[in-house]
């Protein structure tokens, strides 16, 4: 459930693990690493949970911001294309108008 190795759980609780006591001698750093896996599940304080939620929210906003920036870039390209198309259409309309006035 916590992701901790069962032998580490027993050792951190001060329990004997039988014959394995003679062979299983984890380093303090290994015990700490395993213990930290369980901290979110055993912490009384809500601070850890709030930190995790904040990190998730920040990641979500970061992804959304990236998506929005991409959308803005796409829209800017479309506006530029449409502006060019409108300008081209105006020029063509003026040319047609000029030609039709020249023939009358």
C-alpha cells in the first residue's frame, strides 16, 4: 500500500524479522528512502497533501498555458492570412472597377 518493502516496515517499527535480522542490514539512507515513500500516507499534517495538489495544479496550468500559446500563434497566423486575402481582394476589386470605368 505504501510502497515500502515489508522488511523495512518491520525494521523501522523496531520489530524482529526473524532469521533475516542477521542478513538484512539496510543503510540509513535506504531506510529513509523507503520511509519517505509512506510519508504522504502517514502524515497528520495536510501540508504534504497541499504541496502535492499545488504541484499538480501548477503542472496543469503550465500545460494549459502551453496550449493557449499555441492557439494564439495559430490564430495570429490565420488573422494574418485573412488580412492578406482581404487586401488582395480589395486590390482586385479596384482593378476591376478601374477597368470597367476605362471601358465606358
